[in-house]
C-alpha cells in the first residue's frame, strides 16, 4: 500500500497508471482501491471522495490518451 500524505492528483494518477492494481491511502480521502489502472469508487463515500476519484480517473485517462497519441505520431 502506497501512502500519499498530500493530495497530489498527478502523482497518484501516475502511480495508478504504472501499477494498475493495488491500494493507496490518501490523506483526507482514506483508503482507495484501484484495478485495471482505474480508481474504484467505494459504495459508501463522501461526495468529496467521489469527486476526487472522478477527477483522478479523468487525469489517468488523459495521460493514457496522450501517451498513445505520442506513440502514433512519433
């Protein structure tokens, strides 16, 4: 389990994209599971947590698309 003492979406997205499956702990958000390179939204969570997870999933998707675009054009 990787611990993030500060909420840093870009760093978290990079970690999730690289490892694809596991568990992270983020200060003020708690424990978050990820699988298939995507953060899983818990069944019961605060709106703040859900918003943060949605934001990070969008960031992960954008990074994946930019990498694929670089490979195709490069």
